[in-house]
C-alpha cells in the first residue's frame, strides 16, 4: 500500500531531537527544507550591494544544501533528481569566480598599508584590475542567479514537501539517527584518508580534496549541533582546518597568478594619473603570499593535526555511538555470570575460537577480534563505552590487512577464549571458556533492562554468582 505524507504538516523542522527517531526519508527532507529556507534568505541578500558577505553566505548555504541532498540521495531520490543536483552545482560554480576575486581583494586591502611606496603603486594597479574583473563576473551571473535559482528553489520546495511511502515498509525503515551515524562515520573515514594523503605544502590538489571532505563532514554534523554532545566542538574544529587549508590553497592560487602577471606585463601603467611599473608590487605581494602560506601550513601540521585532530576523532566516535543509541541500535544490554566449570551440555553447541586485543584508550575502548568458526575466519572492530548492565557498542567488520596492521597495537592487552552459543527458552547464552587462564563466564544479551532472567538448569548447576558490572570480569580488564 502506498500513501502520501506531508513534511510540513507532520514534522516541525526545528525539532531535530524528534527527527532523529523519524524514518530517514522523512527527516532528510525536513532538514533539506530547512536548509532551503536558509538558502532563500541568503539569496534575497544578494540584491543589496552594500552587503559584503552576501555572496559568501549564499555560496555556503548553496553548497550546504547540495552536499546534504547528495549525502541522502537514496532517501530523497524520488523528490530530487540528478538534474536538480547538477543545477545546484552549476549555480555554485557560477559564483566561484566572483567569490575568489572577492577574497583576493579583501586580502589585498589588508596588505596595502604594509607595502613600500613603490610596491603600493603596483598593489593599487592590481586592486583596480581585480575590481573590474569582479564587476564583470557579477554582471554575468546576476541574471542566472535571479531567474534560474528562483525556479529551481520553487521546484525543490514542492518536491521535498511531499513524498510517497510504502506503509508496510515503515517498520523496517532505519531511523535518521542510525543513517546519520553511518553517514558521519563514512564521511570521517573519507576525511581522514584525504588528510593522510597530504604530505607537503605543495600538495595543493590533495589539500583541496581534504578540505572538501571536511566540509561534507561538517555539513552532516551541523543539523545535530545542540542535540548530540560533541557535535558543536567537531563543527568548530572542522571550520578551523577548513580556514587553514583554504588559506594555503588561496595563497597558492593567487601567488601563481601574480607571478604570471609580473612576467607577462610590459611597460608602465596609469594609476591615479601616475605612470607606474606594477611588477615590483606584484612580486612583493607574491612574497607575502609565500609567508601567509607557510604560516598556515605550520598551524595545520604543528597545531591542528597534533592536537585538534585527535580530539575531533574522539568526539566523532562518541557522536556515532550516541546517534546509534538514539536510534535504538548499538546498545548492548547483557548480564554476566561466573561459572565454576564448563557445563557438559554446551560441548555439542556451535563453537568459535576467539582472539581479541584492545587498543590503548581510556573513555573509548576499541577492540580487535579474530573469530574462527567452521565456516571460516572473520575480523571485527568494535568500539564500546559505558559499564554495567547497559553499554554503547559500535561494531563493523574489517579486512585481514586492517587487522594485521592494527593488531601489534594491542600487545599486552589480549586474550583467547572458546565461545559456545546455546539457545534456550527464546534466548541465546554465550559461554566463554578462556584458553589463557582458568575462567568460565556465561553471558546473555537482553532487549530491555526490565527483562527477567531465569537460569536454565544446566547453567544454574555450575553458576557461582552474577558478576554483571564487576570490573575484574570485564574483558578489556582481563586482557593481558
């Protein structure tokens, strides 16, 4: 059965906390409509020539909306097609030239007072040239930004406001919190990999890609600021690295342009009625750009990567866990029991040989696990937090190569055990026989903290006591 549902009628756009537990298709559209409202407001500012930040804010709002729709394209594909996404991209590119020139002009004005009289003449010549180019770029984009954007905005608003939904699929549809957790995790991995590829101040293209990856991650986090702990700090950190990488990129691009102009220029030019040679001023500005680039690179490598990035990484691990908990996944509720020996009844049950080790960490406990069963070998990474009956858990499979690379980091914090899985009265008991010490534990995973646990006879006969929450029986503490 198909039904039509209205975003505006049933979901308050400002209530992100409530949206997190809504189905992803609904929440993705609700957030997109809020971003579209913001974009419309920024577009209205473009008609005010005295609003110096209007173009920048419009571009940011435009890219924020496009990035969001691309990230959730599977969930909004029946409302936003490829053509609409391409049109948003075309509008963003239309403003690129004007915005780049605007950035160069702003920097140039800050440098004028620091230049010598001779170099200042060249800078003023350049300022006049850039102002003319910006006016030309603005004129070329004005009509398109007016007519094309207005039509596209109306279409997006109409399509996003209502959508068809399969009623019988609602129970199996992920809540936005779960989808958001996956999106944030994948975006962070992409950002981290892009950063790792940047090894030198001249890696301009790789740096630019890392900056774009950081922006995409930031845009995913911005809607949950104030709702999920760590999101605000993460957004500020990403803004900081975006500014640093942007400074390096802008300085690199502008430097090359100035040196080309200095080589190509012939003769003298008129500036306020005076005949001047702009080339010394262009070269002086290029040297200042070299300094600006070096300072930004130092701040990126010596401060942000060394201090801010580890903090960002920890925040994002916690954010992903929080989102999964809000969405009802990644929460582990279990009880644990100490046994005097292995029950004879479990020896015929399915068994797995497990080796696991723990990476260094205080608040976040990351576990690597190799599991051998009759069907083969699996490698798994798990991040846990919390203690006692209820804990947050984020788990994902990994490759042998990832496991091999990370396993040495667990030296001194490892354990081996043989796990038997026994189904009984609708529950599955996991009985762990440790291979590196004399210890047998039994665990049962529950769906609620209110679940009543009754030990089956075969287990009760060998149970010493319940040890749920006791630190000495937590696997991470048992590892050695």
